[in-house]
């Protein structure tokens, strides 16, 4: 039996994925989305992305309202200013959603640091700075550990080379 060396992609959409919904508006440019569900409550789903308008970045966080099967309005993450990159989401053991992002406080300084902030659905926790080394810290990934702690891994530049770092 002669099978093609390269699989042929399907021609029809996968019916398991339905209901495309636009989450953003026309008045801003939006990039780098992430989405996460709470391991303790998989119906609790949040999306995040960075949004740009008028030389100002924001990070927008939006919950999915499972009861009504629709997305709510976005909530800007407070304390975000400057140039931001790749917001990521994870839930902690208390059910709070954490937003972790890279941010350059001074434009064009080429020194991104990682920041984090938790949201419990009603109130924002304090702004946390995770890194402060000279050199960029970005390309981060986040996950919840079995103990409910948030783990962050990222690429950081130190002493003329890039390495991978971790914090929890």
C-alpha cells in the first residue's frame, strides 16, 4: 500500500471545535493570547492578551461565563505600563488566576523583567516583580504544581548568554 510521505491535512473543519467568537475590539491592536482553566473547577476559564493603542500597552483579562456559555467583558490588569510581552495565565491552589508577563519599564532599554498579579474574581492582589537582573527575562511559561504553587520558567540573559530559569 502506497501512503503519501507527508500527511494530507483535512479539508473540513474539526467539528469538535465550534463557535468562533472574537474577544477583542476594533479600536486596539491585540497580540499574544493565552487561555487557562482552573484544575479544581474546569468550568472556570480565563483568557488574557496584550493590547496596544496610542503608544500604550495594556493586558486584558477576560472570564468565560460557563453558566451563560459566553465571554464577559475584559478587565485591564492594573499596574501595567511601558512595553509588555506575552501575558500568561495559571491558577494557584486557592483558585486565583495569576497573570505573569514580561515588561520593559523604559522603552528601548532592552531589559524586560517578569511581573505577576493575582485576581480572585473580585479584587486584584499586589503587583509582584519576579525578576530584576540586568538583561532580558522573557519567553516565560507557567503552570500550577500539585501543591497549588505557580511555577514560572523563562529565558534570561546573563553574562552574554541565554539560560533557562525557574521560580515558584
